[in-house]
């Protein structure tokens, strides 16, 4: 038996072409009334002929519900299969078209030389009904929801419906395997957090070995832009923290805007619980920090334990799988986004350095220019990115934190209602019909215009900010944030001045480990008890506490604020406190969610015996 999908290839009941002991199985769930299925079937037949002896091609019935013609055609193919002529009927059914009356089916049966009496009896027989029912059940098990659906080598095929793309998926050359592996890794929710962990461990290893001097030299190496007498120079660490991290804040700003316009934060009734949670999760850690540092030289670091690292938190929840209800994941995502907004405000208001008036006027001019572009409904991204770069220069010179330019640019990129998928699909169908079967979209003028029109139409399915986020997100998650972690967490462990009982380190660790969950749970409990917000019935309070502990993983944003608040040996100690506090929060939160998920599963499981 070949396991070509979750349901597997059943040699004794499936209709197939090729060698059954072949290791490359291609499944098509189809409907004889579907023109798309007909086109895909033609491609697969050509591939099956070309790959003779190397693949097995299996066709299963998935007629659309409430379509009597599709159901009648599916039964006819199965009934013909009982006389050993499935593929002959399969071919004439697709050649026939979209409508199949009883007379049509009978004529097709005569055309391929079936015994008509046997065929007519089989159409309403229990064996044909059972086969069709089983095909539908196998489709359900495989997750099929539409026709056509294609599986190649055990994986649902989501690529382009052209022969070369499908051939790559069948043959699986090295380039295809590398691309698929990278897509799986990048699509894994925990991958970004994993890279941050690896970058942090690498930084700690390098900083505490013989490579420490090399690490420090690289981190402080100056890189400059020069034009005539003008020179703009920053250290490598500053370019990463002030420059590349602006792209991270640009992505954060786009996410915040989307959530406020059309996401979880757009509806007040849905947004209240995560907003209350975010406020409590910011205020309580800050109060705990201030309680240990009030009046001391480190009191200005109160913003460090306020932040939640969304990549780590959601990545850990993804690793816990079904033990975490989906509604809890949605709540934590909305909370983290609201928390990021709060952290951005805190950085802008309290962690600037010596404000300068003239650069601030220049920054204001850039903001006004972008606002006017948006009011003129200019949706091209290039003008906003160009002005955003100039805005970054002015914000950096003004004394505000330069990354604020990323957030402001994100907020000023205009949003618009996406086009409806059905309308774009209808347009794509009309455009495709104008292209001949042998047209070359590169050299054929009509085909070239049609392809360009389809590209523009598909682009309209999303707002401009989404396209920018899609282009930059992987660069941010898998390059910029790991670089930030590597160059900001190389803390000396041997001979360091770190003391867990120093006011600033104790305030950071307890703020993250205790303040975060206490503030989130308390604020949400008050909001629910007061009737201001509702807690999903899927979520237990024990799971809520676990999620609150996970929100204590501060990491990226906490280290970012630490860099703005401290320097020297004190900065190293505070960074180590962030790492330890985040690690403890992750362990406690994951353990509580595991235990809460286990008890919930036990409570709903039926008794045995």
C-alpha cells in the first residue's frame, strides 16, 4: 500500500494509472462537471505518460453537493470501472462537458462498448453507492474541501497549475526540496523564536570565550556614509538597533494598524479584554520595578519589564498545539499587539535623549507630506518609504528614538478596503478566456496585457501595508531580530557584576515573572467581573494564568528598552536579568498550560469500561 495522503492508496478499490509499487503517488479528487478539473486532469495525464513507470496516478470522485449531473457522472465512471473500463469512461466524461442526463450517460456507455444492461444495473447498485460514499469519506479524511484538489507525494499541492510546476512537485529535484523545506520552516510559528534562542546562545558563547575581543571589536566597528564634507557614522550595533530595528517597528506598526482597523482591536467589545490585559500587564511590572528602585539611580528602567515578545510567546503556544485553545491564542496575539503599542509610546515619551527642535520640525514636515499623500489616495509604497527614510534621519537627529520613524511610517501608509475575491476571480476568468491555448505571455501582446491585468487585480486583494509586511516579514524574523539578539545579548558571565538581588535586576526579573501574569490576570478578572468584557467559554482561568506567565517573556522589546535606559556594566546585568526572567516565565507558563490542557482533556474525555 502506498500512503499518498492521509487516507492512503487502496490498490484493491482505487482507480489508478501506473505501477502500484511506485513510491510517487499523485491523487486527484475531481468532479466531471468542473472545467478546472478537466484542465488539471489533462496536465496530469501528460505527466503520467512522461513519467511512465515512475509514478502512480489515482483519481477519486468528489462531486460537488447538490449537483445531480456531477453525481450521475461520478456513478457512471465507477459503474464502468466494474467492467474494467473506468479510464475509457473517465476520458469521454471529461470530453463531454458540464451536463450529464441519463440519455447522455447511456450514449457514452455505448460509445466505449459497455454491456448496457450490466451498466444500467450498476448505476443504482449498492457497490457503486458504497464506492462513491467511501471516496467522499476519504476526501474528508484528507481535508479536501473543493474540487479539484491535488496531493503529490503525501502533501497537498498548493502551487501553480502549470505542467512544469507540477512536474517539479512530482520529481522533487534538490531545488524543490530545499524550497519546500524552507517554506515549512518559515511557516512554522515557533521558527522565529527558535532562531532568537540560537542567536542568544551563540552570543553568550562568543562573549564568554576567546572570541570576546573579536565580538566587542565587531560590535563597536564604525560604519559611515560620506558625501563631500558631510559624514554620518554609527557603530555596527547602533546601525542594527537604530536602523534595522526600524524595519521591525515598521512591521509592528502595520500589524497594530491592521488590528485597529479590521482585526481584534477594531471591535470595542472584542478589544476590551486584551486592552485591559495589556494595561494591567504593563502597569504591574512597572510598579514592581519602581517598588525596588524608587529614589535610586536605576529608577528610570521601569519600562524594561513592561514588554511582551510576541514571537516567543506565540511560538511557545504553537509548540503546545491543541492543549491551548484557539481563542486563547487570539487573545494573547491581540494583547501582545496592544502591549507593543504601549511599549512604543513609552519609548517615544520617556527614552529619548536631549530633544532638538529643528530636526523635529523636519520630521513634522515628513509626517505632513505622507498624510497629504494618503489624503490624495496615493497607494504606491515608494513615496512613503522614501519619506520614511528622510523621517528616520530627522527623528534620529531630534533625540527621539529613531525606530519611532518606522511606526509613524506604518501608521501613515494608507489603508483601503480590499477587493472582493469573487469579483477578482470573475475578472481573472474573463482575462484567461481571452488567451489562446498556445499563447506565450512573454511575446503575445494580448496574453501579456491579460497577465499584467491579473497581477494588478490580485494585488488589489490586499491593502498596501500587507504587501509591504509580506515583503519584509521574513527578513525581520529571520535576519534582523537574530542580528539584534546576537549583538545585544553577548553578556559576560564570568567575572560579571551581576547580582540577582541588585534593585534593578530584581525589579526586572520579578516584574517579568510575577508582575506580568499578576497584572494581566487581575485586570482581566476585574473587567470580566464588572461585565465590561467577556471571557471565552473555551478558556479556563488556569489556562489564562499560564498565558499571563508566557507574556512575561520580554526579550526583544525588554532588551531594546534596556539599551535606551542603561549602559556599561549595569546594562549587561539588566540584560542578563531580562534573559533569566524571560526563561523562567517561559518555563512556568508552558508548564501551567500543559497541566491545564491535560486536566481539561481529562475532564471532557468519556469514562472507559
